[in-house]
C-alpha cells in the first residue's frame, strides 16, 4: 500500500485490475486504491506474474502493508536453492578392542546432539529520541507519540472545534494515528463538557449520521464507495458549519465567445482546449487578490487570509466528485490556466492524480452548466469560504443599449454565475463586489490576454 502523501495513513484497495497468474508489465496498472484524499491506479513496480494477492478488494490497510507478490524471472531463479556440496564423511574413531573374555558391548541409542553455542544477546534497541512537544510547555514526546498526534488537517480541525486532545484518543490508523472515524466516535461517546462562562459555545460538526431507510421488494441496494461516503460526510458537515448565502449574477459572455472562437484553433495546435471555464477561472484569479476575504478560511473565531490563490476545479466522474487544484492561479496566463484545467481533468478521469493535486485549495469553481442547468447553488468546500457555480452558457434574447442610448433586443451569449459564501465572515457587499468585478472583466476581456 503506497504512501500517497504525508498525511495519508491508510488506504482501501478498491479493485484488482489483474488476477492471480496474470502476466504484468512494468508500470502497468495493477490495482486501484481509495484514500481520504484521492482515488488512484497503482502501477506494477516491475514486470512479472501476479503470484499471490494478500489484500482483498474492499479491505482498508495501513500504508506499507504488503498487498501482493509479483514473481519475476530474477526472483524465480533466486528462489531455487543451489544444491549443497556433499559433505565429506567424518573419519570413524578407532574402536577399542574389548578384552578377551569380556561380554560384547550392548548397542547404545545415540544421545542428544551437543547443544548449539548460545549466541551473544543482541544489544537492546535504543529508545526513540525524545522530541519537543511544540506546545510551549517544555514537555517532550517520543517519535511514536509524535506520529499519533500528527493526524490529518480535518482531524485536527475537528479536535480544535471540540477542544479535544488528540493524544488522549486511541488511534486505529497507521502507527496509532487518529483517523476521522476515531475522533468522531470519541466525541459521540464523550459526555458533553459544560461550556465555560455564560456565553454558549458554537457547535462543531459532530458525528455525521445518515438515517437508514428500509428497502422495498425489488429495490437494489448499492453500498457507498469510499469517495461517495467522504463526499456525503463533507457536504453535510459543510452545511452545518458554514452560514450559506448565495448571490446570482447574469453575465454577457458574447465578447468571451468571440475571443474564444478566434483563438480556439491556435490553442488546439498547442494541445490545449480553450473553454469558457478557463476565462472564468482567469477572471476569478485576477480578482481574488483584490477581494482577499473571498480567498480566506475560518479557523475557530479567526479568519485566515490565504497568501496563495489556489483555485479548485470540481470534476464530475462516473464514480463521484473530485476537486483538483490549480496552484498559484493568479500567476498563470490564460493559456496556462486552460492547460492546467485540461491536465487536471484528464488525470482525474484516468485516476492519475496525486494527493498534492487536490490539497491547499483556497477557492472553488464548479461547472454544472455543462449538463444544462440554468443555475445552481453549490455547497462550500470546507475550509474555504466561497464557491462559484457556473450555469449553462447559451444564446438568449437580451435588451442592449447602443452608444446613443437607444435600446433593442439582440441575441447574446449569456450565462449565470452563482456564488455561495460563508456569511460568518463574507458579507453580501463583499461577495457582490467580487462578482461585479469578475463580471466586468469577462464582459470586457482584453484581447491581448488571450
């Protein structure tokens, strides 16, 4: 089981792509795994034959667990022991002749072999080095304790919201790490602590429960995949944590459509598909610096203003939803953003994403408009504070005003942008100013930027 990122302690082997006895080429996909961060195909490290499967589909095991055995030509040769040279017979000791008249000696059963020499005891292993605990109390932690408390960001966030000391929880993950299930179970079992002082404390997400429903005769019951379960829990948690509000802005994409039509062939010759989404992502990247509250995160009762502009692009897959991230999007040109969208989307569909590809997002864009809806209200991708939804972009009748003030009805390329935002820190005026600037840039997109 590979280590798919520093914070990943375990993975679920979701599917074997080969059977025992199948030949395997080097770097050929061998099995699929699912972790808290990403689904991925794992390639064979070498060519050979799949000799044994040790971890079955659906099993969750710690990283570095042996999941299968590949038999290679070199391994088969090495496994055959060389014939040992025949040992020369030891010379027989001289037989002592019994004295005349003495009775013949009886045959004696061979005695036990002489005991093997006792090996010297191995030196005791050195104790794990003590590490500074880092909490300012002057205490120390062993390396093992350090591993236990070094859990995923989500676990640490839940622990902070519930004032839980992670080191008190018996972790079931790799090296005793505390998983999300561990901490949610601990919170559910622990008695509620009285809130200090008269002011009530805000409620955290708590354990996510999905009520059971009785299936009817003829129904088909399909258990959730790991990615579906994670998505479901995350969406419910997000609605509980953030005060969701949404703003709608209608945008005239006619200029973008004209620029795209002119540049699309040139981009294609460079291996890049130029989409409306690339223009929208570019407009957001240009304006997130001007409106830092939209590029922020909430931490307890503080606001974190992110130094980086990392835009997540939601990708709908046959088996679920995933959000790969364009890092430092504000530093990229339009073609750079378009290329990143193409690359991340393709690697998401072929399960080639790495854990780092879906981490450290600061703002998310989801594009349901590709499936036809006029608009939608997306759920915020925690711990971010805003997410932009893109409705379908199509030609519609629109009242336009000419330079001389006269009005007419014209055919324009129109689309709806919807932004859900966390009203705990983002006020309506902040959200609307950001959207107004995004709309303005899209309707007046400079030709030199294409």
